[in-house]
C-alpha cells in the first residue's frame, strides 16, 4: 500500500542585496548614497534646524552618528541632521533592515522612514520613537498627508525594555500586496492590500530612505542634550516574488511491515515562472488533497 502526504509552504522571497552601508569609513557619510537635507523650517512643534554641519552627522567607529545639539541657528534653538537617499537611490518594494540605537530623553524624536519620490506623499515609518514615551517604538504607514481621513493611516507600537540602551534591527517587508513591520525579526505590524479599499493603497512607486533626529516640544524637553542616534547598518534586499514549496512525502508499506519514505520537494517561484519538478511525482502535484491514497 502507498500513501502520499503533501503540504505547501508559501513565503515572500527577497533576493540580492541592492543597497548597503555599514559605515566603515570615518568622516562624512558616503555622498554616493546619502545627502544631508537642509531644512530651516521644521514641521509643527519641531524645534531643530536640519543642516550640513559635520558635527551633526558623521561616521566614526563604524557607526553613523546623527546628533542633536541645544544651540541657536537662525531662529531655532536646536540643530540636528536629516540624511536621505533622494537623488541617489530610490526603491520600489524590498526588505529594509536598519540596525540602530536610539537617543533618550523628552523632546527627542528619532525616525527611520521611506517617502515617495513624487508629490502624492506616501510614507512608511519603519521606526519612530518619542523620548517622552520611553521604551516604545511605532510603525506607521500613510497613504497621503490628509490626516483628517483615518483610512489613509495605519499603525501600531511595540514596547522594548532596553530600547535606548541597546541596538535593535528595525525592518519592513514591502511588496505589491503587503507591508510588514518588524523589530529584531519579530513581526508586529501587518497591512494587506486586500484589507483596505483600493483607493487607499498607493504603495507601488519609488521611495527613498530618511534617517533623522528631530526635537519636539509637545511633552516638554529634557536638559539632556546633546543626544544622538547611532546607525550600525542600512541594508535593502530586492523583492523577487512569492515562492511556494510543495513537500511530498511518499510512504510505502512493504511486505513484512517495512517502511520506505520518499521525500520530494517542488519549488515554484511565481514571479519568475520557474518550476523544478520531480518527474516521478508530477501526477501527485496536480492533486491538492492533503492525503491521497493511490493503488499499489
């Protein structure tokens, strides 16, 4: 007697590393990858002047340092830095991993995020944290800058006990059909394209990376500056589609009760339309039953 047991596993595949910075060379951030965004007009309750001063953003000891100082520049009382890949690198889909250590203290607002390259304004906030709410990180996506329509905005948060004292890896998996958020490989945010109305899904165009440290006065400001965000690495992996693994286990009961187990694995990569088959088991792949009995 022979039995065939099949089960299927499907996972999203991310392939080659298409962008990486491990900040190996001391000095200015790599100009082929990053630009310092100068902005003397902060948003809302922000108090910082984003500028090009090397003491606000530099590479040292294999780390990117983004530092906020309490000092006057123009009409603002704080200086800081905002690094962007705009004009150098844009990305459509992929897995983004950023290992960073965050500042501490009320008034600090570090962020790692993606923003659309055009004026329609889509945003994926891979990590935001407010020093006035210690130990908590947020993952949020915005379909537009219309903050009166809650259908445009989806987010969650995660408590991390050693958030400000240790490095953590903040990640997003962004595909044509979903956006997942992670801390240290643990998923804590999920948004499926099928879960929202089509008019609210606009995450199908190029985006660039932003790393910044803002200063905000919403809940008071500590007397603890300078403060810095340290970034160990930024890595982006190319999205190559969904891979389906179909595992087939053949069990043959022989005379005398002996068992012979045959395992065959079929890999189907949908996007590339590539299929590897075991020719002896083709007829089995066409049967979706979990357990199929065939004639001996």
